[in-house]
C-alpha cells in the first residue's frame, strides 16, 4: 500500500521554517481552519494568525 504522506515546506521571507513529510497539515485561515491530505485539490485561501499543525 502506498504511504499517504506529502512533503510540505513552510517558509518566511527571511528563511525556511520547516520542511518534511507529514500525513496531514491543518492551516489557520482568516475565517477558520483548512485540513490538507495527500492529493488535495488545488485551492487558494487567505492565511490567518494561528498555529500550523501536522500529523507525522
């Protein structure tokens, strides 16, 4: 069975903050949260303040 992981990169204007493989990631948006899994459909969203969390 294929692993259900994706590689994410989190960067700031000054430096990379995180890069690695995860099973999922939850992003804070301006109006709620968005969960991302492998093969997620493309989307555009406005990020909001909060924690970026992942499940390894």
